[in-house]
C-alpha cells in the first residue's frame, strides 16, 4: 500500500497532561495496557476515528483481519466502549480513547506510518513522528504554528524523496533491460 503525503501535513493540537481517571488508577496499580486481538484492534480504531486510527485500521484490514460484533461486545465488557441507547451507536469511553490512542501509536510505528504527535512546554514545541523522527522548536523562533507545520512538511518531503529513490533503485534493472 503506497502512502500519499499531503503538502500540508496534519499536525494535531498539543497534547495535554490530562489522564482519564480510570487510566490514572491503572497506572497507580501498575496494570499494563491489555492485549487486544486483531479484531478488537480494528474495532478500537474504527471507533476512535482519528487520521492515525483510520490508517492503522486500513493496514490491519489489508492483512485480512476483520472486526465482528463479538469484538465490539468485548470492548463494552471491558468498559472501553459504551452504547448510546437513544441513537443506538457505540462510542469510546475516556479510558477507551486513551487506550485506542496508545494502541494507534504502537501499531503506526510497527507499520512504519508517519503521523505527528505534538507536545509543548513553556519554551519549546516538540514534534515527534510515529516513525521515530523528532524535532524540538524553540519558542524564540517566531510563529510557532507555522514553524511546526514547516518542520512537518520538511519531514514529509524527506520521506517522499527517500521512498522515491528507493523506488527508482528497485525499478532500475527493469528499465535497463527495456532500454
Ligand atoms: Zn515520519
């Protein structure tokens, strides 16, 4: 599956320190993130609906995995999802969202996807990509929003160039054969 990199990459808003109360309790008790079956992973990603979650979901489906009603039901029994009774749809609880985001990052990294995670302190903005690339921008450098999106765009361009040259290398022998 080939990825298209937008000229203006999507950079999410800076993350806050807010933790759902359920997660804070799990952390305090030292309970690690649970394991999910591929079906449960797809169900979580589908309910989360962020760009990263959507792309991860497509990769899982491309591997032949599917989510069944049982997978959604198990998310409900683990209190990661709940049902809106009036309008009959499922939504993620705050703990479910937190778990889904953590899972999306882990899987995005495994799939080699490029999605940005942004955090800000008083003097710096940190931009991290799920591929491992990261940069830190000083608040003295002027308009932070445009700094961040320029840095993100530069990363996408570098990735695109790298993929293009990898593509050229693999197709070289064929072109040589056909003159
Ligand atoms: Zn990246």
